[in-house]
C-alpha cells in the first residue's frame, strides 16, 4: 500500500531476525570509509570488457596503466636488418621421428630434445637420443598431453626437437668475409624463393662450388628453418646467410662496392657458360619459382644470363638453376 512501511525495522511483514543495528542498507552512509572516492574514472580503453578496450587490443595498443609486454607474434616491429629477430624468427619445434633424426644428422643447432613419457622405443628414437646426448643437448621427458600442447597438436610420434632462430649476418659482411680470406666474392641472391628445400639446395651448391654466401630478402622469402638445415645436408654450417630488408637496395650497394650483378632469366642476353664477368666479384640473382625475377630486381641487374635448356622443360627450379650457374662460374674461374 502506498506510504506504508516496506520491510523497515520491526515493521509489518518483516522477517524474523531481520532487525539489525546501525545504518540501514542503501542509506549511503554505512561507514565513513565507505564514502571515500575511488579516484578518477579510468579511460574506456583500460576497462576490461569495454568495446574501446577490445578495439585497442585489436589495434595492438595498450592504454596507460594496462600495458603488457607484447609477445614476439603480437605486432613487434622488425629488428635491425640482417640480425636475428623479425617475423617468424622464434625457436622452431621439429616434430616426427624421421624429421628429428635427419635434422640432428645434418648438424643443425638445437636446444632441447623432447620425448613423450612411455613412448615406444625404436631405432629412430634411440638414434635421436644418442645424437642429442653426444652433442650435450638437454633431454626432457614430458607427459604426452604436454608434448601435444608444445607442438600444437602436431603428429609428433612422441619426439620433438627445438631449434633456435637462425642468426643472420649483414649483406655487407658477405663481401668482408671473402676479402678477409683473399677470395673473389661470389654471392647468390634469391628473389622471392619461398620453398625451404630450394633454399637448402642453393646453400648446398654454394658450398660445393666455392661461393661466399647467400642473400635473401626479409619478406616474401623462405627463411632458415630446420627444413633448410635438412635440405642443405649440413652445408649451412659452412655457408653464411644474410638477410636484407630491401633486396634492390642491397644489390645497388653491392654494385657500388664494385660487384657485378647478374640475374638468371630465360630471356637473358648471354649464355651463363659465356659469362665474361664470371671471374670478377659477382652476385648471381635467382628468381622465385614460376615468376622469375621481379621487375625492380631485373632492372637493377647489370645483365641477365640464360641457361640453355631443351624443349621438354619450360623452366628450372631455383635450386637447380643456381647449381648450374655456380658450376659454370667455378669453371670460368678455374680457367682464368
């Protein structure tokens, strides 16, 4: 009834035991400490669950007082060109018994070998443990659910190997290393080669024919991973890899240092076995699978050389093309 008592102290309809001493609830004056302010209202971006906070998180921003150290994969800016770091350069986990054994055989650097508890021991697992032990790697036995989490639920067969990020060098360091050894620089630059097996094959050919090293762009290119170590058959331990933030600029820097830049192209002006500058400081540029040299890189080259092939094949993959060109350059240098 309007104006009647509504659950007051001792009023009609009050429940037994509901009588309390002190200020009534809802009066706003329960205790002096309760009247103290909570400070200024935080900005919307700092309030968990607020739409502005979700938008800030999506944009990679953090509001004052709500900052967190970002992970490597959360929009971290790329580091200085040619050094370790950048998108994707985090310790890699190689999974599967065959893959782990082959990477260990290749001599790839590794940190830790993970073995699932109660994993069935076969020849591959025993060899992996032996190779890791001989190299002094850490051996950790994990419960299978933990190994599943570590490998992203990949088919690991009870075995995984952690490989550290590769430590790239500066493009200019390739020339410096050759000069320190009194060698004529011979660099292979890859323009858009995205297959790690091709990168490994190129590194293997560079080691076989006396090349100085390999240059790759930072973007749109295969980087040095465990698959590259495997494909190089251990040659990566002897051949340095440099990485350039801008491949065209790096090629121009090589030209300014007195090196000839020769691109491999099907419509080249000269056959690769007749390359007159083969004995000089040289950069061989190999294009990506299918599309060849990019427009800017092709325009930067001093000349383009072709590899004569029969009518049964339209083109060669990057690994094969680099191997043939390096063989011809090595032959020209020996002849001179």
